């Protein structure tokens, strides 16, 4: 609704009312749709801006019907029937012409003759007067439309300005000579200028294209930015408005890409589980080297937690506020590893993303990059990595642009790099570049004192994840866990405890019956290198225990107190199977018999069924 539009152009309306009055030699008034007098001549001039809704009955009909009204007998015409002044009306004739804006009536022009002579003059030239009123009505409507259009344009521009200020990329409206005509909030923040308008910016393409956009160097004074964007010429350029530059700071693109792809779970050094002397020394070393920018080489067997140590170094360092980017060199196909490390531009090689991609080194700029399984990196890439470490620059595949990077490198491997150097599989010069600060993580079998602490931690963690409650871990289960060789180290222990929590009964007790059955299976290589005497005494999983001839096992455990060598030594798994089969023979293979056998064996019925199923499957194989 446009109730007050005529008041907004009151000066124009008054001028047109004066024109009509002078041409027609009668009094004129103009009211808006609220029946407020906007303009008036003669007797109406002193009553402008007054509410005349109590008297404007003809005007009310015009506003309601949109039709021209001519009152030839004011006071006697039906339209005046409710007017309080109908019996004393001094008007002789009245014409009410609607002012129409589109489909809406926004006001009325009233032409009033107050004498007989004025009435005769109007009647004599009625068509001329009507044409004049219609024309002036059109002029007033045109001015109102112009104001409305201006208001709409300003409102639209205001909305666009607010939208542009809140979009997550820079917008620069430029003149023909590169002078900024308008800059949104993002552009002002990145250019570090509250008033870039009127200043000249430099926009130079680097020649690279990535993420659907071209790369540019954007400069304003001494400020230079590396950005991704597009420069769009305007369809009808002028000296003041020639083109629009839409851009995003490369660092913001890196941040978004990192947030979408990062899966790092940083661990504080205080949260590393383990109180053995070896782990205490490791934590102290991490604290000492964290503040340095020197390269770190972490060595240790698979499953010892090399990435955990790397994130702990990053967490304590001054680079904590910046990114930690991890890449497993063994998990990426050799043909793609270079692209993952250094990135590539549009058209770099067949099969690549046609939009280009940012590499891990560029993504880690000002932060830390973790190169896991560095021993699996091919020789030709080792040479390129060495150059990055020496020169602190990278070049994307398919580009000639040299990009400086400030990255701390932490590498890790479970291989013997010195042996690989002798075999010509690893570069000696790269090894010394990486091995500035060496950190060795001891395997779990060399710090068995940490097994109990780790077991408790993982039991609590997986109980929470699985919605269970662990009440206790039996001493016999702890002994069995402590005796395990843990070829997979902490990762294997974690998997074993997760299995135990899954197998745990409603009593919340982790005992021997919940242990994974394959935990003590040795590889052929391990059996071959282990001394014969040790193999003879470790068949049960408890070094130093043995059976004397004729001794029996109860519940799968030998009688203690004897260390004499037996003629025949059976593995713990064989003993377990023999006792289970004996219990079934004695108690019977029925459901009730199996329940009784489980009770005699001291295990749960579910455990008994699971073990019987395993034996059956092994026989089928």
C-alpha cells in the first residue's frame, strides 16, 4: 500500500495544483488515499495537511470505485446525503479525478467551482477541464512512480549491499583504471583497509587455475594477497564502473579444505597412556623438542602410536594454532602421491581433476605436516622432498610458479631406514635431513608395565561406547594379557580389549573367557627364531610352567609349583579343547548336558557354544 506516497512528493503536487488553478480559474485541492489534504489553492490553501475524511464524500467514492465523479449539484447529489453541510454547501460544482499508480488509486484531484460563473465556465469547457485534470493526474502519478522506483532501487541496493557484505568472499567493483568504486567487508578485511574506495588495486594472474577459479596476486599499496577468483567485465562499462572482481583468499580456501578433510584427533602429551620409564622419557623428549621448528623422525613398530606422538608434538608447539596435516605415504598409490604432496593445476596430467587441487604442503603452510610411513616413498619423490626441506618452496604439478612454504615436517616409519640406505632404497641425504631429532617409540613388549594401565583405559572407553559397565578385570585375565607378545603393539591390545568388552556378560567382569582365542598364535618365523627351550616352557602362555607326566589340568591351567621338564607338553589351546571334550563326554551333548559341562568348566554357556563352533569349523577346514 502506498498511503503516504503523495506526501513524499508534496512539493510537486502543490506545483501541479497551482497550474490547474491558474488555467481553470477555480480552486483545486489534492488528497491522498487517507483523505489528507496534500495541496490546495484559494480557500483550501490554509487547510493543507488536514484530515478531511469527515467531508470528502465524493473523494471517498472515487477512492473506493476508481471512477471519475462529477457533482453538478453539491448538497443535493446522492453522494452528499451523509455530509453534515449538505444544506449549507457553498460549492456550485465539483469534479473529482482519481490519481492512479498502476492498479492502485493513490489520491484524488478535486476541482471546485464556488460561484455560478465558475460553474458555467466549467460546464462550457467540461471536456477541456477533464482532459487537463487527467493529464495532471498522469504527471503526479508519474512522479510518484519515479519516487517509488527510486525507493525500490535504493532498497534493493541496500539489500544487495548487506548481502554482499555478508558473503564469504571478496567483492571489488572497479573502474576502468582499476580504481576501487566499492568493496565489501570481506575485501576490506583481507586488504586491511577500511576505505579502499578511490584507491588503485593491482590484479595479476599467476597462470594457475584451481578449484574452478584462476589464481591472482592482489595488491593494494604494500599489501599483497594470493587469491582465487574471477574478473568479470560489466556489460555496459563506464569510467567509474568497469568490472567486478570476486575473490577468496587462498588461506581461507585452505582452511575450508582442511576442515572438510581433516580427521586428526590431537592428543595432549599428558594424556599419553603409560607410566613405564621408557614412556616417561618419551614424554619428556616430546616436551623438550615441541618448541623447535626442526624436523623430527619418529621410529617404532606398527601400532605403537607414531601419529599420536606427532600430534602431541604439534599440540605443545607454537604452531598449534595452525594446521596439522597428515599423509600416509603407504596408503596413496605411487602415481598419485606427488599430486597429494605438492598439488597440481588445471590440465596438469591425464585423469586429474580438471579444476586442479591444492597439495598437503601448501595446506600445511605455517603449520605441521606429518608424513607417516616415509620409508614407502619412491626414490624419485624422495629427491623432491629433499629439495622442499632444503629450499622451503614447492611447485605444483603443471605449474612454473614457485610457492614458499613454512612447514614443520614430522616423519615416521616402522622400517629400518639405515638398512634401506644400504639396499639403495632410501636416500642417505634425505635420511639425515629427516633425522635431525630422532624419537624412538618402544614396542609394548618392552614396556609391559604399561599393559595394565592401557587395558583399564581401553576397557573404560569401549564400555562407554558400547553402553556397558565394566566392574572388574580378573587377575588371571590380566596375567594372560601381560604374557602376550603383542606383535601389533598398542593397536592390537586396543582391539583385544574392545573384543573383551563385546564378549563380556551382564556381570561386568572381563575374565579369561572374554579373551580373543587367537591372541597367542605365533607366526612360523617367530617359532623358528625362538629357542627350543623357551618353546618347551611357554606352551601354556606362562613361562616356566610345565606339566609333570601324569599331571592333569583343571580349568585350562596347570598345577603350579613344578618346573620339571615333562615328556609331552601340550599347548594351552589343546588342553582347553581336551577338557571341553571330556566335559561333554561326561555330562552329555544335550542342552542340559552342555549347561552342566559349562558349569563344571567354570565358563559361560555362550562361551562353550562358541568354542565348540570353532572346533567344528577347524575340523571342516
